[in-house]
């Protein structure tokens, strides 16, 4: 009958003891690619293995979910390339105990990855339709340690500050002071900074003495838009 969709038939196949996961081969291939590109953090690779990226993109793009490529999401935004997600996640040097602020929830994919690597993620998105979808997906995959809010992330999340880590997935021309101020001493921030054709991914460490910045690589993120 029509109820048994082709994908369903594939997933219920009895290979691997009947526990065949969708995209298992594509996932394994992506992990190998990321290893080859220098991502060695086992916890980060394991998070990438566990989060179903196909659920964070439109149905028409699901076949491409495990390519190492950025993909469009709704409202002209993009979900980052897995290599960049992995690299930024690793740069945060998470131990599992941290409270992390993310600016730019987008699809919720980066937040889902972080949810496996820290205690709690606070994620801010300015576009309501994206946030609604992200919340629904996170609930569906049973991620319970991500708290989201609608708004302009440039002001951070004062009620939950300070944070052990801060990650920006949209690029400001310069890092807003409000965000620097919400980073704990001993904390790390990872962010794309700069205008369209001239962005760099940077890490900023806060110590008693101040802020120390290091440049990782040139990147191309959507801009941080202030409301
Ligand atoms: N981390 C996301 C990537 C989303 S792209 C993911 O994994 O899918 C960057 C997001 O930043 C977009 O959704 C955009 O709407 C959002 N954004 C841009 N400026 C913002 C701001 N000032 N505050 C909060 N979110 C912002």
C-alpha cells in the first residue's frame, strides 16, 4: 500500500541486526574527511556522528546532509560546513561542564552539537521562524539542555551571564563589548569577525590581564544584524 514510503522500507532493512541507521555510510565518510582535515577531538567527532544533520535541512537537501558543505536554510541563512562546525566546537575546548552562549541559532545544528559537549547551551536567534523550527527539531531529537531566545544577540544574555564559552555563528564587524563583558575570566570565545569579503575566524581568551586574540582562518559567515 501507499503507507510504506521508500525511505521507511530502507530504514527497516534487517542488515546490521535490523538497526541500520539512515546515512550510516555517508556519516562514516564525513568523519574520515574531517579527520583528514585535522579534526582530532574524539568528542567533537562523536557529536557529529550522533546528531542527525539531515533533520536540520530541507527535505530536498537531505541527500547532501553529510557532504562537507554549507547548506541553505530558510530566510536566506546557512548552516555551516561540518568542518567549520567541528573546528569551532573543538576551539571552544569544552570539558562537559560549561555553560555556552551561542549567537545565531539558525537551524539549531551547531547548538545540537554543543549540547553533547557542554552542560547547557543558551542560543539567541533574531528570526522567529528559524527559532521555532530549531526548537521543534531539538525537541524531536530529545536535546534538552539547549535554551533559546528570540532577539538581538549583540546584547548577549545578561540574565544568564557570565558564560564559560561564547560562540558566534554570524559575523559582526567587530566583537560587541556586551559579549566580551559576558565572558568569564578563563573563558574562550570563538567568532567570525569582519565584513563580507574580509572575515577571519578568531578565538579570544579572557584572563585577569585582559583579552588575547588569535586568528584561525579566513571564513565566510552571514553578517550579524543588529536590530
Ligand atoms: N548556528 C547556525 C548557523 C546559522 S547562520 C546553525 O547551525 O544552523 C547565522 C544565524 O545568525 C542566522 O540564523 C541569522 O538570522 C542569525 N543572526 C544574525 N544576526 C543576529 C543577531 N544580531 N542576533 C541573533 N541572531 C542573529
